[in-house]
C-alpha cells in the first residue's frame, strides 16, 4: 500500500496581522512534537509572508501562499509569482480556492496554469476544487469534481508533488460538513481520476479534505479512506485548535 504522510494546512485567508507572530510561535512549538507524524503548513496573507518565512525557517511548520500569478515576473500590479513565494521560503501554494474561483472569476484553465507555475518554482501546488450546493443537490458532484480535476491539474514530472484539496463550497465557513460516506465517495472518485491521469503515481498524491474542519470532527474525517489531511480555514487561526486538528489527523 502507498504511504501518504498526512498534510494539515491552514488557510488564514484575509486574517491576521504582525501580532499573529505569537500564534505562529505557539504553532511552531506544537508542530515540533508532530514532526515525524504529520506535515503541517500555514498560508498567511502575503503581507505577512516575510515575517512568517523568518519565523518558520527550519521549523516543522511549513509556509504556503494563498494564490499566485502564472507568470514569473512582470507588469502585473498586485500579483505575486510562485518564484516570489519560493524566495520567502514557501513550500506550497494554494491554487483555485473556491473564493478565488467565485470572487475573481478563476477558471480551471487558469488554475492549471497557476499550478504549473508552482511546480516550475519547485513548490507543491495545493489544487482546490469542489461542488456548489446546487451541483450537490442536482446529483452532479462526482462529474463536477472529476471535470475540475481533469482541467485544473497539470501532469507533473516524476519528482514533483501535487496535492488536491476537495472542498465542497457549501461546507466552507458554514459549519456544515458532508457525511463520511459523501467524503469517502468524493475522495474515492478523485483517487480514480488521479490514477487514470497519472497511472500508479496517482496513488501517491495526497487528497486533503476542506470545509468546516474543527478539533471535534477532525479525527473521523481524517480516518475516512483516501483522506490524506485537511485544508483548514477558520480553525487554523488559533494555535490550540490548529494543533488539535493536526494531532487528531494522526489519531493522537
Ligand atoms: C477553506 O477556506 O479552505 C476552509 C476550509 O475554510 P473553513 O475551514 O473555515 O470552512
């Protein structure tokens, strides 16, 4: 069986300030005890990347970006390239979060180009996808997420790592979560689609679950087949909650 080390990543969205350094220090301390068991990362807002990158240097807690531009550099006001994320010490960049797909009109083709840029910079793209509530109600979940996977995911070379985050849009920030059967069904379909696309290498790709993961539901969600970690929004802002989720993800 392919071993996939769990990854628990925190998406801070547009939250945090320089005062968050204390919370980051507490996360670093807690992550150290989990170093061998689970991979952990936080994705703070870009303005905190320099501060976070310095604090996280050498830590068991990695740094991630929340988005990037597909180009390396140039006249793209307000944008940040994957190479810039690498420069401040990031290991991951989220691409295609539903808030960006919805509020910034990002298509799966754009997400694919961004994910390729992240690979080009030597980092791991965390490619987010998931169905809306109306798609779930229409019974279209599996076809929607398979299509998003196909269009949003570049084929990486042998050595590069990609990560998929399945995030039902209706579960993000709402306190709602799918049933465990629904999670298992979606992750199982994504695993099949990854293996169709990448052959045996598809078994090594981590598929995170995201959407209202909290300390009290993390253990059951993380023990569902093909769930290889979590992308955590609100509960990643407090070290105590984020660390509790990371511990629960590996049954501690
Ligand atoms: C997210 O934004 O990726 C997310 C999963 O948010 P929350 O955990 O707050 O639902």
